[in-house]
């Protein structure tokens, strides 16, 4: 286990948020095309990354409150 799980989880959440933003930035380039499947996949991936970041942030908060057991 890392020395500071809360800090480690916060870094992971930061990365997930950055990936979410990068995926979201790709969506407009496909919206004008006839590639609805690609847009749908990107939007779903963006949503999943947002959810993952939120859950990891919650875990970081819990780790900080419990001393990272």
C-alpha cells in the first residue's frame, strides 16, 4: 500500500479528469460527420471517466478521513 493512499488516489483522479477532457475534446471533430457510433462511444467514455474520477475522489476523501487503512 502507498504511504499516502489519499494523495495517490487524488493523483489518479486528476489523471482521469484530464483523460475525460481529452476524450471530450475529440467529440466535436466527429459530430459533423456521419459517424454517430464514434460520437456515442466517445460520449459514453467521457461519462465513464467522469464517474470514475468522482468515485476515486470519494475514495481519496475516505482514505484521508480514515487514515488510509
